[in-house]
C-alpha cells in the first residue's frame, strides 16, 4: 500500500533550533520553485520570440525570392525590382536589429551591435581623405603607483563618414607688378580660361550639375531647391544656360563617339519612349531615344565599350536607317519590325546588315503567355533555353573562334532540337492562343536567333543595350518629359557621355570636370580623340 507525502512536523513540538532549520529549508524550496518558474517563463518567452522572429524572416525571404525569381519579376522593370529588393532587405535588417536589441536587453546589457563582427575590416578606397579621432582613457595613472602608464599599442576601427555637399567661392587673384623706379610698365598674369567667360560657375560645378541630372536623375528645379536652402542665388534657368553652353562644346565629342562606334563590326540597338511637350497643342507627344552601343568584352574585342543616344520624334525604321548610315555589320536587336528594312537590299546608307535576334525577348514572350496555372510548353522551352545559357556562361570571355567552336559542337544540336520542338508545339495549338502567338514569334525570328551559332562575336541576347538604355525610363519617372525636342537631343548627348563613362569604369564627374577644363583651355580639335571617355586616365585626372 502506497504512502502519501510525509506529514510536516508540528513546529510547536520542535526545539527552536530545529524549527528554524525547518523554516529555512521551506523557504529555500519555495525560492527554488519560484526561480524554476521564472526560468521556465523566460525560456517560453524567448522561444516565442524566436518563433516570431523566424516567421518574420521566412516571410521576408519568400518575398525577396518572389521578387527575384517569381514569374511576376518578368513584368517588373529593373528599377522596380531594385526597389523591391532594397525594401525587403531593409525590413530584414530592421527585424535583425530589433531581435538583437531585445536579446541584449534580456541579457542585462544595453543596446548591442546588430550583427557579429567578421573580424576583417572592409577595404576602403585609398583616395578617400582620413580623419583620425583619438579617444584617450580618462586616467593613465598606473594603479600600482609607479607613475603614468606607457602606450604599448592601439586599436583602430574604421567607419564611413560624410560631409554634406559644401559649396565654396573660388577667387582668382592676379597680382600686378611694376618697376619700383617707374622705369618699366606693369606686368600681370593672364586670367585662366573658363568655359563660360565672365560667368559664375567653375567647370567642376557644371560637371556636378550634369552628373546630378543625367546620372542621378535629379532635375534642375530640384537642384535649384538645394541651392536655395543654402541661400546661393543659382536658379534653374541659370543652370540650364550653363548646360546649354557646355553641351555645345562637347557635342563634337559625342559625334566622334558615334562615328567610331559605326566603324565596329557588331553593334547593339534599342529604342525607348521619350515623352516631350508639344507647346503648340499644350500636351505631350511621343518621341524616342535610340541607343547604339558597343560591348565587345564578352569575346575580348579590342575596342572599348560605348553607348550613344539619339533622340528622334518617332519610332519608324527610317530613323534607325538614318542613325546607322555608313554602318555595315551585325546588329543585335529585339523583335521590332522597324529594323527589318536594314537587312533589305534596298537599304540606304550602306549594305544590308545582319540582324541577330534576342533570345531573352523570345523567352520573355513565352513567359508572358504562360497562364497562372503554369504550362508544360513554357517549362519545356525555358529548360532548353537555360541549357544554352549555361554553355554561354562557360565561354564568356573566350576568343571568338573558341566561342564559335563550342557553340557548333554543343549549342547547335540543342538549338536544332529546340526548333523542331517549337514547330511541333505550335502546330498543335490554336493559332489564337497566347502561347501559339509566342511560339510564332520565335519561329518568325528563327534565322536571327541562330546567328550567334556561326559567329563568336555575337551574344545570345541584347541585354547589354537594355542595361545601357535603362537610365531613360528612370529619367522619365523623375522628370516626366523633356520640354521640347531639343531637350531630348540634349539628354541624349549627356546620357551618351555619362553612360560610356560607366561602361568603362570611369567616374563621370571626374571625366566631365577634366574635359570641360580642357575645352576651356583650348584643347585642339585635331586631338579630339583624347577627350573620349574611354581614353580618360582617371588616376591622372586627365585625358590621354
């Protein structure tokens, strides 16, 4: 027969010493029970906190993956996707900071750093100025009483700091000298040449305004607001006047860039909408930016990359024909029918060009035609195209003949099989279905899609020109439209210089500052090629 818990002794029957020991034991047991309850509650709270934290991170990671890899990502332009990425990444960082802060407080400490230190400082550019701030102990007296402690080393930590844009006045002083005895005339150095003689801005200021508008997409009226906050009397119209003068002087540089690009054996071309005001009707009309680009880096070509934007009032193929006058070679484009006239015998301005079509656009047509429930045809095509891109990744950076040999051996059989498969799938679909139209697009451009197999200089897609033309849509979002056709032409000029700088890893501000200074100093027209962005020596701060 089981016995119940022991009956506690009657305190009245115990001696005072024993009763005290019993009371202490009871209190110790109660304290242990309470401590165990508190620890259990803390563990449960921590577990709940970790669960909520993990659920939040899982949700944010799924949002990030959906934006990057989901089918809807094909419907977002690159700038929109970047906004999604940065917002999700910011939310993840905020969640981590909140979690780490709570962990630090629960541990009895104050706020702690959000992330563990890697132990290795990130390398910073050597050209950045460095300010050292020494933090000395309040007292360096040795506790043993021997006197002051000696420095035996130091700990250094680096952070990236910023000083907000600070405008300054550059005053040029020209001392005058004369004979103290009055036996000769007065001598004085000539004033240095300026791009805008008698004007307010330095070439550096003009360059910064150009970069802010055409690289960072900050319209002049917003830049004027920055000047106004600092009580500097620079207005939008003043800046527009400065940029007009500067564009006049640098127009020959862009014309020379266009001339040299058209001497290349292969180019990319694309066009995008450029809404402009139509003052006569009081509303906007549709113009277009036509981008012409060269990027031979994937096959180790000898020519540097470059891009030139041309503004035209329409999208007709006649504009492409005009822009490409004297160009004979391979043109990599999307499926726009306006380019077809360039491949005809009747083409004016040169021999018929070879049109290389874009596999990225072909794939995109299929993705757009895929229903939400999915499609085995889309899956089959995307899988086959992905296999081709895997081969391209392996041969990127190889010489043209090596690329061609690999494509003939490995890619050509895959493309031939893909062509037969697409034709068979197209035959069994209703001509009115979206997927049938997407497959018809591929079959219609099949010859152009196969050009890359026989020429190692040709890419599978026209992504380089799409990346180069990307600033135009972003400029539309910030500035909405150009004031007139001439505004579109000016945008094309500056976007050409800024875009080519970026393709060549050149700081647009450093290039424009040095080039404007060179033009102001009378750089000879016969040495115009020295002013091209790809000839700029950034380390020397000048063209060469």
